[in-house]
C-alpha cells in the first residue's frame, strides 16, 4: 500500500502483511507517523520457506539424475542393437 492508499483509509487501525515474499510493499514510515502498527510475520516463516526451497531443489536433482541414468541405459541398449544390425549386413 502506498501513501495515497493509506491516506484514503481513514479508519485503518492496523495492517497485517501476510505475504512471504519479503518485498516492502507498505509505506511503513507513513504508518509510523499515523501510529498505525504494521505486523509482518514473514520472518517467522523464513526458515520454513528456505527448507521447502531446498527440498524442492533436492527433489529436482534426484529426478534429473535418475532420468539421466535411465535414458543413458536405454540409449546404450539402442546403439548396441543398431550397431549389430549394421555390422551383420
């Protein structure tokens, strides 16, 4: 919320910012001058979000390497069988 939106909200008493993207999207300086508390619990979720990101990265790595190993076995089998066909004729 920028300054113009905050000025229009005359009955605003508190802001609870639940976004976890850590982007400063609220004019906290203006809220402080108007005595409007801004509650941002995103720092509580920081470790959980980081762990989820690492888990997703790990899973992608496992999937990539298992696909690479599987596809290399298939390609080796294919090339060996093709090579036998060409050598036998």
